[in-house]
């Protein structure tokens, strides 16, 4: 089984956005929903429940996913929401700012819904 890295944006109950990185999207979302101590930002009850606004599969090595996560975290909320609506634009947006391309493949909405449903 091929190991993947993911970068994701969560929409919290208080309408804030959280960006993170993981190798197991289902496990990580379950941790956020449960308010796990591993998830300091979403641990607060006011931020839960969370929903996955967008997620991308990132080419390995995992350092690529960490670079993309750091890049997204620097963006204003409006730009993050634009990426969620236009998920295919992440690779281009990253390349314009960082001058090299990392392949960022959007995770299909149906797959995200399936993950969310399986932990509800």
C-alpha cells in the first residue's frame, strides 16, 4: 500500500480555519472531533465539531507536505477559502510563491464525506 501525506483545512464550529498535515486523514479527523490533547487548536469545545473544508494528497517525501502546510498557514482566510473552492489551484498557487512545483492532488469531496460519516 502506497503511503501518502495529506494537507487539510478544517472549518471549525466557530468559523475559524485550521490547517494541518497527516499521513492518516481519517485518524486525524477523529482526533480533532474528539478534542484530543494532540489537537490543541480544536481541543476547545467552541471549535467543535469540525468539518474538512478541503484536503490534498501531497507527493512524498513528507517534507513536501510540511512545506505546503506552512505555506497555507501564511495565507489570509479569504485565500484559504479560495483554495477550498478551487482545490486544483493549490499546486499553481504554491509554485507562484515558492518558485517550484509540488504536486497537490485534491481529495474528492465524496471521499471526504465518507471519512466524515465513518467517524460521526
